[in-house]
């Protein structure tokens, strides 16, 4: 998941970098527009408005992950870690991917993608020490109980990011 997230971030940033000459003058207006979208999704994350979050609700088929531990880990982690093929639980991922494209910074894209992939894999990392199915169910319940706080945190982060993007041209 971590590697796939890094590759996805790198791909979005590299695509934006490749188009830099075509749209250098449009970068600031695109950033301001993205800031407005981030502010709207901040309101979504804290529960004040309901917006559709771009993404798919597709799940990795069970038969894809029945081919031995390492092969299954690569297939599952690679698909889920990219973040664009399966359910996107937070509105911050689509905003992040668009920002990586608009910024065109490949180093930042790779690092941001690695962080996203690692965060998405935290539940798997933490389940490695679960001794049995009951412990795994308990861990899953504890992680799911954090969902409201994580949405609130994401909402605050999106609000700060959105406000920065909207205000940056005025501050420059």
C-alpha cells in the first residue's frame, strides 16, 4: 500500500509537471479554485454539508487474494494503496491528488503518496500482532471508533489548506 501510494502521488505530480509549459499562467487560478473546493469538502468532513466524494466503491475480489501470502499482499496492497480504484473514505485524497497535479512537484508527489499509502496501511500494520480472530475484531472496532475524530481532523486540515490556497495569491 505504501509503495502504491507513493507511485500514485508521483504519477499525478509528474503528469502536472509534464503539462507545466502549457498552463503556467493557469496554475494560480487553478490553485485558488482547488482551495475553494477544499473549503467545501472541509465542511463535508465535519458534517455541515453533504457532498459526493469522488471515488469508486469497488472492492478487491476475494479470489485475487487467495494465491499465497506475498502475491496476495502485493495485489491487495497495490490496488488499495493507490487510492483511486477502491472506496475513498476521506475527501482529502481527491483534493490531494488534484493538488499534486496542479503543483507538478514530483518529489512532493512521491512523499505525499508514500505518507497516504502508509496511513492507509496502518490498520494492517497494527493487525500483525493480533493473536486470533477475536483480537482482530476488537482492533477493527477500536479503529472504526476513531472514524469521527479522523473526519474532524481531516476537515480542519482541509480548511487550513483551502484557506492557504485561496489567500496565497493575495499574500504573494
